[in-house]
């Protein structure tokens, strides 16, 4: 017959039961806590940002940084400071062409000597590098017969209404027939010349005069150059030469072609401004 459990055995049974209960409690607690821990957000890391380098244009930077629009400097072509002279033939006539730069370094003078002087004398007296005849006058008395204005003062009134060459206060040149734009204007010098050659206009001259073969001079202009044309020719071939052989856009015949080899009271002289210089290429 088996003995009944002793107090000592019962005590150990009680301890084992408590231990099992504690273990069960721990397992249940762990199962409850683990889901909570697994759903906690992991600490966020700062994402790496790719940096882009942007080069701003002057116009863009002005909007961002403030201020006016920045102007980008552009290099401007300047005609070479060269006095170029050459001889050429056109439709059976020989022409001597003198080319000068049309820029702020060239000064244009309208000279006046009441006793008369040659082209060479006018150049030497003023220090010019090139010159052309240019006036209506009495060949015996040298008295002017048409428009001459020097620095705004009218020396001789306009009588024929023919085209003129004007030298403005800033040194710029103009061939025109609009007397209202220059007459009496301070700082403007102007001289009535001959027939408009480019574009070709009769300007009151007879066809007999245009057909005559004689010593003639003309001035032609474009944006960058001044041309002085000299030769023995009629008006038709002189105008045709300028229109088709020179890069000009405006030209006028210098009246006084008959004094190219003689004397006249008025000349147009070109010279280097003080401090300027150039070379001669013949």
C-alpha cells in the first residue's frame, strides 16, 4: 500500500506550480510586447540631396540679386586708320580713289580763303591728309555763288537748292538736300556741292553738262569709309563707277571740277584729330 504525500513533497509541488505559472505569465507578456516593439518606427535618416550647380546669365542674376539688367559688352569693329589710294579703270575712264576711315578720329573741315587756293595749299595749310574741291564761285573774283555755313553762321546764302554736305557738331557727315535741317544750326557747317550721284539725280543740271568730259571730283560715303573720287569723265560714267565699283550708299559731285587743277575759295579737307594717327597705303 502507497504512502500519502509528505508535507515536503507538497511544498515542492507548490513551488513547481508557481514556477510554471510565472513562466506562462512571462511567455504571455513577451507575446504581447513583441508586436508593439516590432511596429515602432525606426529613426529616420536624412536623405542625401544631390546638389546642382546652375550658372546664371546676367539677365537672370539681375532678377534674383536685384539691380538693373547687366549689359554684355560687345566688341565693335572699327575701320583701320589707313589712308588708301589706288587707280582703276571703268568704262574707258581712269579714276583715282582715296579711301579714309569714317570714324571719330577723322576731322572734316570746310576751309575758306577768299583769295583762292589750290587743293595742295588747302591741305598743307590745315594739316590735311586728303581734300576735294567744293564750291560755286566766280572764277575771276572768287566770290561765292551758293550756300556756305560755318559753325552755324551762314557765310553765303543758298541760291540753287542743290544738295550739300554737312559736318555736324559731333563730326558726323551727311549728304542731303534738306536745308531746314542744318541752316543756322549751332555747330553745323555745310556747303552746297554739285549733282547727287548716288542715287543719281539731275538736280537741275543740263544733260549737256552731264555729257561733258572734264576734270571731276566726288565724295562717296558708307558706314565705315569716306571715298574721294577724281578723274576726267562725264557724270554718267562717274556715277556708274561709284554705284557699281565702290561699296558706297551715298555720293555727290563736288562742284568746281574745273578748278581741280586750279584755285578755289572753298575746299573740304580731312585730317587726323589731335592724338590720332594713321598710315598711307598707295
